């Protein structure tokens, strides 16, 4: 019986470009509060997919939406400050 592992490189050659760069990891880290807020909103929306939302469900969704908007606002403000800072990223 032949081992498919020996043929793996022929089928899918390994490339050094498959890993995220440091800049990409920094961008993900910078956006993490927004990502987590969006996950909370998605969790709240998924919880009521198969039933009528109760008052507490509606509050949870509203709170999650406000959290997403606040995280977006914070990121935009940080980006604006960084763009206007002397010697900052332009």
C-alpha cells in the first residue's frame, strides 16, 4: 500500500506565503474588539432564529448592536488619530 504522504508535496506544494504576515496579525489584533462584538451580535441573533424573541432577547440584541457600533466608532477614531499624527501612518 502506497503512502499518500509521500505524494503530498506534488499535490499541494508548501509555500512560505501561507502564514499571515506580522502586519496582518497586527491588523487582526487591532480589530479584535470589533470582531468580538460582532461575534456577540451573531450569537444573540442565532439564539432567536427558531423562536420569537422575548424581551430579554431583544435587549441582548440591542446591546450587542450598540457594542458593535461603539467598537466601530473607536476603531475609526483611532485610525483618524493615527493618520493625523505627525510621523504616523498615512
